[in-house]
């Protein structure tokens, strides 16, 4: 096993953490399995692409703009669409988010066609060299920013009033309502945060992966895996889940061959689900309580 | 109540009659089946193909319903059994020269066996975790099929033996096979619904612990339900492989197909007998008409329709229509659900 494989796995894991954390938050707080997450990621990548293309904004500097836009979109979608069915249970919200995902993929396809696009800043292709190890700058910065965002979310949830309200709503929405928390708005904010984080993950990826209207779809599955591995609704869990998934994919790919990569990650998932259904460090109270 | 019934709209009257009279129900079902049976004698081409597809989705949605509707387990990866059935049929016909009926039944049997082996570990999981594990199983199985090149042809796929029939005869055959599959699945589903087994499954859905305490062997019930669902999906997959005559992993293990008939089940009403069939016909009809009119907007229009249906008919078409055509009550329900 070469150290390069481990490094690649860790870098990939950082990205996966960013992909999974918003998904996990939305799922943990509202019991919504958000398929539209893939679209938010894709839209975030496109926003980053157009900012780069038209105004030469560095993809990493475009993060705040991407996150703000995606937060707004997510907030509105939850407030005026998903909130209408969130009470009816996890199946219906799953389907409605699937429908919204189709809508956005089609919209992107109409607006920007199926062309493969990519963001290519000047430092693309350059990297750190330590001994025999190669660490591309883009992947390094993306992984670090992804982890930073995830930790910021943790701070937001534990230290701010709104964050505490989100946690309270996740624990018991009736009790939260009794103490005066407007859960409709809290839900919208939570979904907005989920969308913003997905958009950020997309922007981080815009310099690494090819941008197409369909780019979000494989990451819905990854987000699932990360959320389950780390436990729902916790940011540190998402980092752990992301790293475990990233390592499992790269190490497994190095041993058995890259064509088995997906199978390995899902076999790891199924094994972990069987041994520890609440995730590696997840606590049961998130989303398990109805 | 009776005075309002007299003034009720024709649609409400029709629904009420259908709900209360067993004779009316059997009459409608018999009439529709008869119409379906003689249909290919008068029409051919596009409509035969469209209806074959509808029967297929109705059969798949109904077999999924045994897990999702009766037992309450969200089997998102059910399409894996469809794929296993398709590949078993294709391989048996190609490599052994097995006749179609035998190959299709073997496909169903192998899918059931696969469900049993997977079910013993996976069905211990509850709720969302089971759902995700099934997606994992589907993805992993697809990758294994892609990599087992010598048996499955890998990414290049398999081409089945071309039947010695004219196209018209062939499509008629497929039509009747799919119609038969749909009738088979709905019959099995109906028999399960009324049996002790079916009541046990619904008890598990309502409360697994309570079911266990009342003496139901929940593990065996769940595994048996999954095996039944898998066998039926596998049979449909086998017929599909013969129909398309060329299969490859992305089509046989297609996530989109899986999600589509999951949505059909919920749209029609999970847990009801005819709901999945109704859902399949409605969604497939919408999908087809949208497809032919707005090719570039197909996904978006389909997505919008899904959103609207979920918003205004969250319990599914059949359960809501059973109470009569009551838009005002539905609107009220919609407002009450809003947070």
C-alpha cells in the first residue's frame, strides 16, 4: 500500500464530508431524505463556473456567493414546497425531492446544454511534492475548506441561538414548538443550510471534476453513505464518514482494481449498517425518535 | 348522508358503488381484462408497446408493494431482482439453450434465493437503514455483473437469441406475457393480503416489536415477503430481457427504473391492492404523452407532476379516491399538513 493511496483517500474523504454533511443535517433534523441535494451540488458548481468564466473569480473565492444563493433557493423550496408534506412522512418527502431534482437537472440541461465544462485556474495541475508524495493544490485546498466548513457548521449549531433552535427541533419538534420555536422557519433554514453546503461542495469540486447537469447524481449515493457511516446530523460524524468512505474507495480500488470501487464502498456501508446501525459515532436520538 | 348521496356527482356515485359492491368490482376488473385480452387483435404497433410497458411497470410496482406497502420496508433497490431475473434468463437461454418459460422461472427462483441470502443480514436493519442497504446491494450487484465478463458479457452486455417470429407476433407475445405477469403478481399480492401471512406482514409494519410478542416470527415473515417480491420482480425482469433482446448492466440494474416504480407504488397508494397498478398506468401514460410532446422538457415536466401529486395527494390516488371525489376536503388536508 503506497502512502500516496492513503493521501488520495484522505483528500477524497474531505470532499465527501462536505457532500455528506448537509444531507446528513437535513435528514437528521427533519427526517427528509433529500434527493435534491445532488442538484444543489450541481447548481453550486455551475455558479462557480460562471463566476470564473465571466468575472474570473477564483473557484474558492466564489464560495460565499454560491452558498448565499443556494441558501436562498433551499429556504424557499422548503418553506413553500417541502414544508407542505414534511408531516406526511419520509416516503413522500423523498419523492417530492426526487421530483425537484428532476426539475433542476432538466433546467440546467435547457440553460447550459449537456456540454462538459470545467474550471481551470492557473494553479490547476500544480501541487506539493513531499518525498515521493504528490498533493495537488486544488485537491488539498478543497479538502481543507470542506473540513473547515463542516466544523463551522458544528460551531453554528452548538453556539448560536438559531443553531440551538435547529437542534431542539431535531430532538422534539412538538416540544420545540411549545417553547416558541417557529419550526416551519427553522425547517426552511435547516434546508437552506443543507443546500448551501451542497452548493459549496459543488463549487469546491468545480475545479476537480467535470461539470455537467448530471454531475450531482453519483454524489447522492455518496452522501447517503457518509451520513450513515458518521451518524445523522453530526458534523464531526460527516468528516469521519467521509474519510472512511474516501479511504475505503481508494484503498479498495488499489487492491481489487478501480472497477470495483463502488461495490467496495457499498459493501463497507452494508457491513457497518449491520454492525452499528446508528453509524460509527452517531447517537440514536437524532432522527430515530419520531 | 343518503340525501346528499342522491345529489352527489356521478363520479362520487361511481366511486361509492365500486367501493361497496363486490359485483361491481369484479365486473370492472373482468371487463378491463377482457378488453386487454382482445386489444392486440384490433390494434398494433405503438399502443401494444406502450401497454406492454404499462403492464410491466404495474407488475413491478405490485411486487414492490408487498415489501413497501404491506411490510413497511422501503426497498429502494428492488430493481436488483429485476436485473438478476433478466441476466439469469439471458444467460440460460444463451449458454444452455433453455426454453423461455423455464429460463424466466429460473430467473424468478434465483432472484428469490438472492433475496433470502441478502435478507437474513439486511432485514435486521430497520427503516432508512434498510432502504440504504438495498441501494448499496443494487449498486454492488451491478458492478459485480459488469466485472464478471465471462458470464455476463460485462459492460458490452448480452444479446439474446432472436425469436423465429414476425415482429407483429413477437410484440403480441410480449404483450400477453406482460399482461400475464401483471395478473400473476396482482393475484399473488391479493392472496397474500387476505392470508394470515399478509396480516402478519401488516402487523410488522404497524409495530415490529408487538408483532414479535404476539407470536409472529418476524424474521421469517420479512424474508418470505422479500423473497416473494424478488421472485415476482425476477420473472418480470426475465420477460423484459426477452423483449429487449439486448441487455446491459445500466439498463437491467437501472436506478431510474427502480425509482420510477417506487413512485408509481406510492402515487397509486402503497398497501392497497390496485393502487400500484393505477399508479403505474397513470405515471406511464403521463410520462409517454410528455415524452412525445416535449422531448427537452420531459424530466422537468415529470418532476413537476411528481411534486404536484405529492403535494395534493400525499396518501396516494386510490386511498383518496376511495372516499369519493372531494377536492375541498383534500385542500383542507393540504393546508393542515403545512408546517
